[in-house]
C-alpha cells in the first residue's frame, strides 16, 4: 500500500532553479516527488535537522528555556534550534546555547538522535548534545522568553518529545 505524500508539496510547487511549476509525479524509484518538467530538478522533502542541548550547572540543575515563538510558545524546552547549513552539528549546538541562554559551552558528547514530528516542517531529525558551561552569563536571548536552571525533580512540562527523550537518556528521569 502506497502512502499519499502529496500534501508535502502543497506549499513548494515551483522549481528552485528555473521557477517553472513543479509536477507532482513518481520518480524512478516510484516515490512521489515535485519534478520540474523544464530543467529536471527534483524536490526532495527531507527531515529538517535540529540540535538540542542538555546542560547542567554545578548543582546538577537542568538548563531550560521558555519558548517565545511557535511551535510551543510559552512552553519550556532544552535550548535548541534548526541547523545552519555551513555549521557542523556541534557548532550549531554551541551557537544555540549562547544565542538562547547567554552561556558559552563546549560539547562533551552526543546523546543521540530523535526522529520526530514537526507541526511546521512535518519531520525533524534532532541531535542531542551534552554540553558543559565554559563561561557567559545566564540570560534569555534570541527566541527565548526566559532561561533558567531547574532541579530534576521540579521540571516543568517539556515542549517536545525529542527533548524528553534526551533528558531521560541522560538522567533516567521521565520529564513531564
């Protein structure tokens, strides 16, 4: 049974190379794609890569930010963001931590990855990093309303399943 993925192409219906309208049809592998009849460009709708940062202070409190923007505005989350194309995942994690919290950090290890749903991009591939603080001053920045450390037994409801997964993987605690 083939799934209908045509909704993925509702908003992207023009060629990125020549601006010709894309035709929705099956490619050589039988997968539905937006294909340009003029130049042959194929639009692949792939998951969007993102990073999430797990970071604790000297009291083992977890760093969280209150989201200012959708999705999940007003909810608490790990510092996180979509990856920039000319940065490695590690560089993105370092940049996101400083942009959202004012804290400088260094990657200690990669926690893992989580493949999940996004109300904006349909699918997101999140990479979790455990980071340590190397400097800076805690303050909300970028798209964060607040930045704060929480004791693990006092965590607020967490916005994203990926972040809950990374918290559980690092602490064994199931975040609300």
